[in-house]
């Protein structure tokens, strides 16, 4: 009887290799198979680049391709098929890592693949190792608190601009817009309406060599934002110690 392997979901952090958790490094250094996700339009993996120094030279790097589609049925098919590819490796008795930028369970393809593994192959062992998210690193880069006292924090996808934020009758104390790059104008309009534009900051390529901080979002609107761009917006506070 063949012993099945374990899947390790590993968050490699926002970009700086020194922000990869020690546990993730320890596990990764033992892996023979490393999965990574990419678009069907390219085979580049930022997660692999971040973690490359810790991936064994003889490890097989398997690129799982996912179409960039708004058709849910197309995406479900891709998630299920790639979950099957992962399961095949584990059922052959080999453990594997699935690398993700940031945290594996925060706006990550890994989460969808994990769901399909649980449905189709519930007997397989999975261990998820959390990672530092881009918004945590962005808050550190700008020296500002994400939440204070009894404040709340809302994390939103910026794919639909500021629509979700605008629809909220009661605005959250603080909000993070992930994936803001294509819809900066819509997000900025929503923040203007809420009188929050001047208490918002954007960070592109957080923790990497080309990290850029935009403390004036008007500047960001004049440029073509990078894919790895997020916006942190907070309510106006009476006093601030932010840098």
C-alpha cells in the first residue's frame, strides 16, 4: 500500500525573500515537487522568484495554468483539473509545495484548488503555512496602523473599482483595496465621495526593490498602475503618529 504525500500550501510573502516564514523555508527545502500558479497568457511565477533560493536544485517546478476568465464555469473546470494534477502527485507518495505570493488563503488561487481537493480527494493530507500579506507589508512600509482601538478593517478586491465600497451604507473605519491597478480611477472616485482620499495611500511592488509609495493618490491616477498595487484607506483620526 502506497503512503500518500502531503500538500504544503506556502505563502512566500509580498516580495522580499527575507519575509518568508522560517517554517515555510524549512519545509520548502525538503520538497521534490513545487507547484505554482500562472495565467494561461504567461508562465512567469513571482512566487517562485521570491522563494528560489530555498527551492532544491533537483525539485520539479510544475506550473499550473489558469485562464483569466470571468466565466465561473471555465474557472471551476481549471481549478478542478489542476487539483487533479496535484492529487496525482500526492497519491504517488510524493509530498509537494504549492507556492503563493502573500498568504495562501487571502485572494489566492491556492484556496480554490484546496476546495476542490477537499471535494474530490478528502483523504489527502494538507498543511497550510500562512504568509505575510501585501497589505500588512504596505502598512509597515508606510508606518501606519491598519486598525486601532475598536476600529474595523475591511479587505476588498479592487477588480470592480470602488463599487462595493460605494454600496455600503456605513463605511468601514479602514479599508484595503487589493488588485487596484486597473481600477484606480473608480476607487479614487469612491474615496473622494467618502472624503477619504487624503487619508489614503497606495503601494506598488511592496517590499521589492522597485517598491513605490503614493501618498497623494492624484499622482497614482496620472500613471499606469503596476499590477501589484494596493490602496489602504483609513478614517480621519484626531491624532496621528504615522510617518
